C-alpha cells in the first residue's frame, strides 16, 4: 500500500500492514477505533541496543497496557527480546489512560542490536480493558537515514542538514586537547519550526588514525546528562549543544568522523548527524 499524503503507510483494518520499507507505518484494529503507528526503529544509547518507538491512538476514551512484543533477530543467529518498556508516563504494566483523539507514545528497548536493515516482521500486543490487540507489521526499515553525511574538508563551521532542509546542525567547536586533554565538541541546531529535540548517550568521534573517543556527557540547551535529555526548540532560534568525551591519551588534529546521537524526540526516523574530515583545532 502506498504512503498517504503525510508519508504514513496504513494497512487495512485488522490486517497485518506491509510497511514497504517506509516509516511511519500504521496498523488499525478491525473496528477501526485503535491505531498503532510504528515510528523510529534504531540503535540508541551507548551499547547500541535496538529501540522501537510507536504511538497509540483511539477514537474513544480508554486505557492500554503492554502485553508483549515479538522477539527480533540480533547478531548472528540469535534473537533478542524486549528488556524495558515505556508507555506514556509508565512502564506499561499498569493501564495508561488515553483520551480520544490524542496519542500515547511508547518505546520498546530490546536487549541487543540487530544486523537487519529491514525487519521482516514485528508485532506489539496491547491490552485494552482485557481485550488483546495484536498490531502486526512486516518490512520495517531499521535506522532509516534522514540526511547525508557532510564532508567538512578540514574546516569549521560545518553544517549537516536533514533531507528536507528544515533542520540544520552546525559544528562550531571541536578540540580541548591543549587544555584538559579531553575532547569536547560544540554545535548549534536550528529548525524551521518548533519541535522537541533529544540527545542520548552514544555520540562518537574517531581520529584520522582510527582511535575512537567515547562520549561522557552531553548538553542540549539548559539540559545535560549521561542519558536521554529533551528540550523544546523555538522556530528559527539557534539551540546550543555540546558533547564532552572521556579523557584519552591520544591527541588528534583531525577527526575522520563525528557522529552526534541527536534526534527529534518523537516517533520519527533518527537524524544522527554525521560529519567527516573534521579539524580538531580549538584549544
């Protein structure tokens, strides 16, 4: 089934939906009253475990709890199951209320990464007042790119942009070796509309000689931390961010790659801006 005008693939009520390598992808219950939309499918966090974001919508006031999800292929011949669940403000065990017409966000954290670029099948099971709803999907893309890597050609500032040009992420500062011998990176994000933006552990920098610097903490506007943080942007106004890396004995004046674990905080494909041939020159 082709995508709708807003880019969402939707299946027939009560039937498994073929996402045809496209996200978002929406399953609808047989009575048409409940919809589950698969959004971002990616590897988040410092260990790169697979995560799947989804939203639940209903045409009636109701409540949902998590009742299970399919295991997925991981590295080699193994499979991985769900290790942690978020559903609205809770962990999915207790029913979460949903007002008709609103959306309830969910995220499944699996126990390992996957080698698959397309998931041949995936399902999530929800309970609504004792009734089981099994939302089934096939052909879901993993880590769907939304922008191309940018070659900085040894010069800063250097700007990465989403494919639609609505989000710009500019590296403004890369260095720190001359003072603390700890790599730090500064950047600026600008969006054409207000949106919620998040960072998580997992940003990386690789020296031209191959050494990999591991990120320690990150900051996005007024928020900072070791794990997930989220802030609201204002259309057209720059949002400042940074990443501090663990201390390392290797000093580099050129980084072959910088990857920021930066993304829109919603059920959408991840940005993950990537910069190539980045100078490390700031003291």
